[in-house]
C-alpha cells in the first residue's frame, strides 16, 4: 500500500536526518580520489606522509603532478587528486599509483577553517619541502620533484602556514 503524499515527504528526508543525527567521527570519511585508482602493494607509487598540521579541522587535498613538470601547478592539470577530511591529530598519508617512471611532485593544501576556499589561514606543502615565502608561494618543479621508478617511494611533507609576513612550518615542526 503506497504512503499518503504527506508521509512520502517525511521519508524523503530520512537520509538527511540520519546524516545530521549520526555522532561526529562515528565513521571515517573516505578519501575522494580523482581518478579513482588505488596503490597496490609492491607496485610503483609515491606516498606522502604529511605532518605539521595547525589543527585537526578542515579538509586536506593532495595533488600529484607529472611525470615531468610541464604543467606543474597549472589549474586543473594534476594527474591525480586525493581529498580527505581531517579526523584527528597526527600525520596523514596519501598514496598515488605511478603508471610510468619519471619525476613527480605532490602539492598539499590544508583548508584549515573548512570554508572551501583558499585563504590566508590555510596551509600548504610540497614534496621535498621547499622554502616558501609571501613572494614565492609556488616553487619550481625542480625544487619539488621526486624520482619514481619501479618501486614504491615514500617522502615526508611538512605543512607550512602564514604567520604575519612569514610562511613556514609551525615552531614544533621546523625543518
């Protein structure tokens, strides 16, 4: 027997209510991978271990560029992008499968205030941890490139944030 029209409206809201009433942090937020490719054990990959976050809020986005630096940091020209919400203290890992050997770089952005926009409160980092400044927010590909061959490669990335006119890691995470 079909529900009366009034009751159908209430049932349509059920998924929204379940989402709103679920306890915070009850389930881990999945990574959003574009394209949706996962790393396989023992296969070529580039993993970044990102540390030095200013807080446990917001979203972290990691973007893989390469092979080669022809389109490094050009809008929408990444080879793969992974986005995940911060779920608590500590570092985060992002693994990118590599289909052909070469030089790759990863740019990481922390939307620290979770407003969905790039602003002065957000942090950033790159493979090989190049020095950033308010005059040089985009390092050269050569300063960030990591060679990836036939084996998995793991590199650290330390987040950098603006403090006045200085951009760098938090005091506890100085390079």
